[in-house]
C-alpha cells in the first residue's frame, strides 16, 4: 500500500515558515516535501526567508514553475495579467490565487494521496484552504484541533455516531465515556439552511471531546479515518496524534528567531508621526507587494518604505477602464499628502482603540481587520 505524501507550502509568511521549522525539528523522521508558489511579485524579504529556510532545513523548497509561462519571459503574475487584458484581481475575482497558487499546487500533488500541513495558529479562529480534491487532506499542527472541518463534519455526522462511539470506547472509560456519549447525543443537522448553528454545535462537540484528552480524541479520529478514503487512512500510525502543543503568535516569532531563520523585516514596526501624534506601521502579511487585500495604511507603508515597488504597483492601474487595486480610490489619490495624513491619523485612532482592549501588537490590529484575506498567500 502506498504511503501518502506529506507536504508543506511555504507562502513566504511567518506562520508557514515556523511550521516548517517546528515539524522538521519535532518529527525528523518524516519525509516532508516543501514547495513555494512564486508569483514573481513578492518582496525581497520573502525570497530571503525562503532561502534561509532552505539552509536551515537542509532541503530544497521546490519552486512550482510552469515552463509554458517561463518560456514567455514573464513572471506568473504578468503572464496572467496580460492574458486577462489588464483586468486586475480583487477579493471578488481572485484569479491570482486560483491560477498562481491553487492550480500549481494541485498539479504538484498530481492526484496522489497527500497530507498537506497548514500553519493556522492556535490563537486564530479560522479555517484554512481545504482542497476539493479527495486525495488531499489538511492537517493543522499548531492548533489543539489538528483536523480540518470536513473531517470533523464526517466524524460527528449522525450516521457515523455509532461507529465513532465504538472507537471512543478504546480510549475512554467510566465518566469520560458517559461524557462522550452525551457529546455524541447532542443533535446536529448538516442542513445548509442552518450553517451558522451547525458550526456552533460542531465546534462545541469538538472542543468538549478534546477537553477529555487530546491524544484520545486524535486516536479516535484516526481510527475512524481508517474507514474512509482520506490520505491518513494509508498510514498505520501517525506521530502527530500524541502532540498536545498549541502554538500562538509569540511562539512563531520565537521559533523564527531561535532557529536563526529570522523574522522577515517587513513585520518589524516602524514609527511615524503626524500632527504631533505618534503611530506605528508595518506590513501584516506576506504575498504580492500590491496585494489588494492590504490595508490603506499598508499601502502608505509601501509608498514610504518601498517607493519603487509602489510606483510599479501604480503602473498596473488603468483609471480609464477602472482597473484599480482598490474599489474606491486609485493609488494616485491615496498618495496625496492630505490623504496620507488622514489614513495615518485614522490608523492611530483605531490602533489606540484596539490596543486598549486587546493585543499590543500592531500585527494583531492589522490582521484583526483583514481576517478573511488570502490564507493561501499569507500564512
Ligand atoms: S498575495 Fe494577494 S495579489 Fe498575490 S496572489 Fe495572493 S491574493 Fe493575489
């Protein structure tokens, strides 16, 4: 029986880089394959991070090239940008992710049973990209719940509860088993009309079962998976089942610093002053320098810290045909001195409000407002 492949995509962001280091150090016997989808429009720091990681891991991070594109002399973004006749991608028409990230990824996997590792942290409330291909199974090692939503949906589906209870009996006895019984008994419907309610109940079930023991829960899920066609059904055992680590933002920065791989410079906060008020800005994520998911304050950061890249981003805008990076403002408008001042003051105000309530990190503040960005590019 063929074993599944174990792969990890390096986006150029801090979380996937830290995940590569963490998995390499914790599970040295695994044969992880690493890959990177280069859009040709990353910041230099991203390329540096990939190169530092390669040195640390002692392995090549496979760049998913497309010879057809390479032969044109264009980088992937420009190639597709031209084929779309200048139509820029946007949150509503995200052709960039589909063509430059997901398509090469699925080609790389090539239909083989594959476990794909995703760096969503234990302090984040979101799901990562789950492939629609049945052969690809996602695992989230930084979270308490390492399983993807599609696996949990099957696991807690009413039609599987009898089998699941039998598996649980191998790991729980007495009052814990009674508790499992009541968790499984709580009604849940997967009717699309009750999506929000379903998610709430599913989350409650998962957390309650995890609270009774992470390895016990993981082993039960693993036993259940053996009855499915998920990639992990091809493994006889799986080392991550006993892993109880939950890694949060501070751990990510620590791993990057302690390993010597380093934190990409664009995450470092830079101070600015406007009208006597002090603020800080940075870039919150990896990805293309002109990414339409970035905040206005990040555009200002790009303009002031990487003016040449900002200018390049401007060349893609075609105001006549309304192909602009932002829906309500062109880059030319954004860099008017009065507008920059406005954006900075607004940012200081929002930061102060959020800082008083929650995390002191600027990155949290930026990410908190853009939580649904492009996981594929930013992790
Ligand atoms: S970083 Fe932004 S622009 Fe680049 S591929 Fe991802 S979503 Fe598209």
